[in-house]
C-alpha cells in the first residue's frame, strides 16, 4: 500500500518526470477534462436528440466518477507530502488548500448538474481543473517566470498604456470637434466619441460610427495608423519578456537534469537527449555532461 501511495503521489502531486513531461496520470486527466468540458458544452445544445442527450448525461456521470476517484486518490497520496505532520494532518492540509478546494469544486460541478437542470452553468467550473493540473510540474514554474518577466517590464508597459490614453483622448477630441455638430449621436461629446476612438485604435472597427467630413476622415486615418503602432509596442515588449523567461527556464531545466544524472547509477538516455535538445534550443555551446556513476 505504501508503494501505491508513493506512486500516486509522484503521478498526481509531483506531476512531471525528470525529462519535463507530464506524468501518465496527469496526461490522462488533461484528456478527461477536455472531454468533460466538450461534453458539458454539447449538453446545452437544444437540437440534440433525446438519445444523444442520454449518452451525454451518461458520459458526464462517468467523468464525475473519474474526478471523484482522483480526489480520493489525492487525499490518500497527500500523506507522502514532506513534513513532520502525521498522515491525516497532511491529508487535512491538502483538503483545506486551494488546490484541494478546486478538486472538490470540480467534483461537485460535475455531479450536481446530473441532479438538477438549473446547475448547467456549474459545468463550466471544471475548466479550473486544467489550471490545477498544470500547477503540478513544469507549467506552473514556466508561467510564474513569464509573469515575473512581464512584471519586470512593467515600466515599459506603463509608458505604452499612457501613450494609448493620450491617443484615445486625441482621437475622441478631434472627432468631437470635426463631427460633433453633424453626427451628435455618435460624436456629440468626447465620451461618445471615445467609443469610436477605442474601436479604431485597437483596429477592431465595428463600423457603427464613422466620420463623413474630410477633416474627420483625416483625423480618423491618423488614429487608425497610430493604432497599428500601438498594438505592436506592447506585443514586442511582452514577446521579449516571454523569450527571456523561457531562456531562464531552459537553463534551469538543464541544471536540474544534470543534477538528476549525477544521482543515477546508470545512463538515462532520455534525459541526456532532452538536455541536448534544450542546449540546441538555447543556442549555447554544449557543455560536458556529468559522467554517470558506475
């Protein structure tokens, strides 16, 4: 039983192998979650026949049973978490954690719609389970590093936001002056014209409001061209932050895998191949890998 508990802990809590891939159980859970979400979405379609609706309800019951078994398995395997507490205290700590509460919420959101039609909206809550699964393993650290990189570029993004505000007010004011007396419903005030300015600056262009005077068209052209540059600026800043975060993550994974190889009594070809692939991606000079213990 202890061996089973350790296996479940590795599969569900650690969640990733040494080469960075999700564990088998977590990959299966991601697949089940996606199928469950698709089933919940299809179940809201009124044109589906009664026969197929019955199959969808049956599938939801199966998914609910799977999520319930997963929740029980997580409570059971939580005893393997590090710490001096007893097994039941560790389990209780997991049940009270936000991840444990999400697990419980997913189980309830899957099973409750089977008992009442008014709980249809509850099915969408199981989307949170995707985030919970990705919490374990490489994804959470990667997301945190990307978020940290974006925060490091906060000043640049703040300048971009200030520039966007100036352009929005310029566009709204210009169209108010040029079109306000001709189209009072759309441009009769700066707040009214601000809606058009936002839609134009973000390059959406619904077409519900458009200038008709030559001067208004000139101002609109200036705002539209400015919108292209404005969209490109934060995109470039975030892309650069994302690239830096991924580079740091690759370097960290290389070090973790090398430390793993040093602890092995035999060569792990999969891990060595993963290190080589990461080094090629990082465009770094290959460094000598540690010699495995004989």
